């Protein structure tokens, strides 16, 4: 079809959806592959600081500005004994990690993670093991982290060099417990009862913590969405968030449909938002539970058996996905969905932060930012305040999977305290530029302060150590604003961010 017709976007600063939770710009670190060892922690690297942390990785993570990081897993969590990873390093046991068939040295554990979070100014989000772990061990970890140093586990923390409590606010009640692949897998009712009792003990140690319940591992699970309903009915008043996980793929090499995956993401959110409303009504509760999309990313190229099984080695190369232009555009749309559904999505953790299905890749002496690094960074840096309900008129195109879809995928933010606003636009066309008219309907900017654009003519184009900035944002000359209107031309396969100060 011809895409020569113009698109229109209408931005009204009065039409807010909800405040944007900063926690939707969060990350995830699992003891998997090279995420920890040779990722953030690599004492042998020339870039290591005195604590073995990679200074180049820290710099990249500061730039991306994750507001929290979920740790230590993932599937790894369900077999993890947290006491293995604290205390003198030379006394920590080496263990077989059954989740990824790797050797875990435990040289990096809870306290090292807390120190790392301080380095990049992010909130720690800890998971408790509800697979092989007990509710007592979960409660003990909260005492270790958050209690004053007057009782056994809090005193142990002080002996380990941390007299002051860590005050960890966010806690995940296990990981993907609906999955038969999970160590200690439980049926929904069994999980709900265990999670509720763990939550009770954990809150008795610290009533101010926020708890995240395990939801379905993906929307294709045979137990979805009944698992979510059952677990929530048991735990509703004991938890604050309900998790959802999803990994996008283009295994069919159907780029038209892949670039329309926002429809799939929104369908998943719609279903779980409905479950939340149903359970709240059924429980006659005034309490609200929100969604935590605490694993999300594109993941399908690095999924051979060798990407999941480490051969009982330390820091094996597992699931080191290389991201391209179309992946970058899917990630940008995913974050558009976080803004458009800011009413219910309050946490989102991109999985993961370094090397493993990650926007960052390291060698011993170098670091590479994949294509997906940039939309995450731009959203994290520029989206604040409230999400706006943007009206979009766009030419449409046909997709095999979703039928008729608009060429544009759009979200916007407006921060009343600073006056700053940002507009995030994906052009899904693989072939054509698209002229778009921007219309401000309430507050109008005197000028557009910046336009950032990432695009590529080839959907499969990637960044590499040889060509690290092949796909990266460029600053485009901002168009003139006249009578509350401006015009932009969006290249094919592009992500554009428009920054304004609203008068």
C-alpha cells in the first residue's frame, strides 16, 4: 500500500492516563551465564575497580538509569541458598546450579549486590527462594537485610561489615512458580498458600516492604490466567504487585507482525488488569495490586540447548542475544505500552542487564551497546511525570498475525513540575518515510528542544565491536512550531523522540 498520506498526532497535556512509575525503568540481574561473573563483576578485567566491579559497565548502567534491579534470579532463585553468598569470600561454597547447569562460586552475593546498587544509584529488588527455600529462610533474609543489628541474622550482617540495615524495599515472592521447569514447582493453590505465609513472616520483620507475587510465566501457559486468579485470591491483601513475564520473538521471520507486537503486549496487560479488577471485587477489598512486568525482552536467536546448559562450568556463555533494528523497535513499542498502561503497570524489569539477553555486551577489555540500549536509555532519561492519552491518526498496513495495524505506535509523557514533555514514536513501515503532523491541543511549546532518531534501512542490522555505533541515536534538526503545530518526516524502521518544554 502507499504510505504517502500524512499522519497526525494530537497531544493534550490535560488528558493524563496516570503518573508514570519510575520503577518501570528497571533492570534484572540473574546468576546466569556471564551476567554477574564477567558482566558486572570481573576482577580480572582492566576495567575492574577495587571491589571487582566493571567501571565501564557501571558507567553504561548509570547512563541507562535503572531505578531498581531485580536479583538474584530468575530460575536460579528457586535453588539459591542466600547464606552461601554472604560472609568471608574464602569460606563461601562452590555449588552446582541446577537451573543453568553451571558452577556457582558465590563470590558475588547479597552484600556485593547492595554495594553495586549504591554505585549506580538504584533500588535493590531481592527475590526469596520459594522453590527449595522455606518461609523461614525468606523471613531470615529480610531480618538479615532490614533489621537493626540486635538479633541473630541482623548481627550476622554487622559481622559481615554492614552494621546499618540495607532497607531493601522491594521483594519478589519466588520466580515463575507456575513453570514445570522451575526447581520446586508448585500448583497455584500450593504456591498461593506458601507465598501468603512467607509474606506474613517477612512483613512482621519489616511492615514497610513491598511484595511482588508470582504471576504466570507467559500468556501461553495452560494454567494462564487461572493461575493468576487463584494466587491473587489467596494473597490479595498480603501483596502489592503481581508479576508478569514475556519474551518476544520473530522465529517466523515475519517482520510485519513482529513490528506490531504491541498488540500482543497490550492484550496480555488487558487480561491481567481484568483479573486484578475481578479479584479485588470478589475479595470486597479496598486494597490495590498493580502489575510488575519484571521480565521482558526480545529473546529467540540464542535459544539452543547450549544457551541454557552451562556444562558445569563457571560463567558459561548462555543466551547472549545480538539485537538488531527490528528488535530495537519492538523494545521501543514495549516501553510505549508501559506508558499507555501506566494506570496498572508500575514496575518493569528488562531481562537482563549485562551479557545475557541484554542491551550490553562485554569482553574482558571492552563493552558494546546493542541497538536496544538506546530506546531504554531515552525512555528512562526523558519519560517522567504523567503518561498522556495521545490521539493518533495513522495510515495502516496488513500483518499476517494481527491483521490491519497502524503504521505508528506512540506514547507521550508530561511532567507538570518541570514543564518537560516527551513524545515517543515508532514508524513500523519497512520501506517508506512517513510525514507526521504534531498538534498540541492545550499547552503548546514555543519550540521543540530536541529530536532524537534511531533508524536503519535493514531490519536485521546490528551493532558490533567493529562497528559499535552502526545503529545509534542521531540528533535531528527540530522542526519549527507554529500555532501549536509542527511537521516531521519519520524514516522507515525508525524510533523518534521529540522533547519539548510546554508553555
